[in-house]
C-alpha cells in the first residue's frame, strides 16, 4: 500500500511527510525503532524541503526522539531541543492548528520524561484556545 501511495504523490509533495510520520509511528509501535527513525528523518527532510510549518516539523522531531530514546539518548535529546525551538519560533502563527499541535507535542514530551516542558506547552495551548474562544479572563496564567 505504501508503494502505491508514494507512487501517486510526485516530487516533494508535503503529504509524503504525513505518510512517513504515520508509517514511522506504525514501525515504532511494532518495535522497529531503527526503521521508524529512518521514516521520521524522511518526514523531517521533506518538511524542510517543502517549507512545511515549524510546528509540524516539531511533531516529527519528537517522533524521532521517541524512536531514538533507547539507543541514542543524546541524539533523542537533540531532537527534543530542535522540536522546542520549532515550537518557540516567533514566526509560527498562534492559531487553532498551532494550539492543537502544542497539545500533541505536550503529550509526547510527557512520554519522553520532560514534564516541565509538557506542562508549559499545555498551558500555552489552553491560553491560545481561550483567546480564540473569547475567554480572555481565563487565558491569564495563574
């Protein structure tokens, strides 16, 4: 199925990055960390070459960190830092999609044993959602 999907998407179609991310997740759940890491690296390379959003690149970086955490902890940590840099890019639009991505990344960071960063991303996501919904009084940090 993967070959058929890739054959229909030509060049650097951004949907290929989603394919590689999903395939990498499948491989990771199957215990094939090495192949998963390769798929996540392909997703990151595609996103960088097509100008995909920094927030989506962060998701792939955290996926790669999960694939590497057992075999290459320093590289996994480097991926986590790259993801945080992407998420903190001042050019990222503070919209609903970004807030949703922050929530996804917060869950990943919690799983990668980074609870402080996970909480910070969750709080930022809630602030954005509250501002978008017009609940400005609920968006101030306590």
